[in-house]
């Protein structure tokens, strides 16, 4: 994601596209992708949650003799990641068919991603300045992800002890907190810019620079709202 973001920054600068304008377009797709990919995590069993007695806790399966051998190169029967952790650390009997009930953190992430996507589309419709949609993703996911991390229990997320404290945080929690701090700083900057120049802060209303068409003639890429009105007018004329 970091490499993709850096390349997009380069491409925007090369083609004269304002970075905030691109970010507002990209953010809903990214957060929706997060919600979709977590379904794959649920099906595989990775990124599982901590043990719970809540009624919506789920169990992951133990050893499956029909599982493809390439999934377990070390050989022998091995269950899902949650089942293995519970056998190794929480004295789950090896003959157990399922793990202990755990938080469905993958479902939490999917719901967070889909919910944020709907929120971003709402913000996009009612935004006052460019960057609001992007900030909705940065702040929303930066808050929700660390909260979900508190009920995760897989070892792949990484754990770090904060210096001079006994507080442990995961990689995603650290990234989330840093994202929120930077997002708040960007929000303050954009609000101040909007108050000074409301029209100049609405980048989606400004036509993009001229681009070369297939025939070599210059083409002005109009804003989304203007293009939508033009298309609507054409449809009415056809009727």
C-alpha cells in the first residue's frame, strides 16, 4: 500500500491532478476493499480474535484429514490457526474438533470497512472542501482498527512494549494512532484553507489540465458534477 500510494503521488504530480482530489476518489474503494478482503481472512481462519463467552463468538475447526498437504508443509494434521494456538497455549485437548469460541474480528473488520464506505459516500455527497472524504477514511479507520485490535489474539499482528511503560500495542494500533494524529493536523489545515478560500478548496469543481486525446486534440477533463449534469441533459434530450 505504501508503494502504491507513493506511485499515485508521482502519477498525480506528473499529470497535474491535485493530490487531495485523487485521494477523495480513491478512499472509498480502499476501505471497501478492506471490508471484502476480511471475508477471506474469516474463511481461512487467520486474524482471529481472543476467547470470548459472547453469544456471537465463533469456533474454528481442528485438524482436517482432507486438507491439502501443501497448506501444512511441516507434515501431520494441523487445525486452524486459532485451534493451534489454543492447543499450544490454553490446554485445548488435541482431540477437540473446534477451537474455543473467539471474537469474530474478521467480521468486525468487514462491518467497519463496509460501514466506513457508506459513510464516505455520504460525505462525498455533502462535502464542503476537498480532502474530507480522505479524512473520513483516515480518521474513521484509524480509530476503529485499534479498537478491533484489542480483541485480536493472533501472533501475526505483532506486539510492541511502549518504552517506560508496560503497555503493549500492535503494529496496527501504532499506525492507527499515528494516522489519527496526522489526520487531525491535516483537518485543521484544510479547514483553515477553506475559511480563507472556500471556492479554491473545492477542487472537484475545477477542470483538470488539458490531456491529449487519441487524435492528438486537447481535451479538458471537466469536474464530476459538471459531467453528470451534461450526461443528464443528453439523456433528457434523447427521451
